[in-house]
C-alpha cells in the first residue's frame, strides 16, 4: 500500500475504535451468533421430541450442548421429551 492509503486506513481504524462503532459492531455480531445458536438448539430439541428419542440417547457432546434441564430429558416447555 502507498503511504497515503496506509495513513488513511490507520486513521479510519483509530476513529472507529474511538467512536464506539467498532464495539457496537462486535456486540451486534455476538448477539446474532447467540441467537443462531439458540435457534439451532431449539430446532434440535424439536426434532428430538418429534423423533420420539430421549436426550440420553444422544452423544455426550450433544447432550452438553443442549444443556440445563434438557440434559435431564425435558424440553423448553417442561414436557418430557419423547413421551
């Protein structure tokens, strides 16, 4: 890059970090990722319930990913999965 482009890039990056827009972008990105993970988990629980399988039949990493009450075989609404 030319010195002018390098200086402009550095100046832009500095301005973004000081303005808080960079931090806001990271926050939005984290929120979107969290929302996607939550949606995937709910979809997995729904599929599990519809299949009639129990959480205990899943591989351990999947059980851990489902987390919390779900590990004990309960869905989002507290109903026993697979029953």
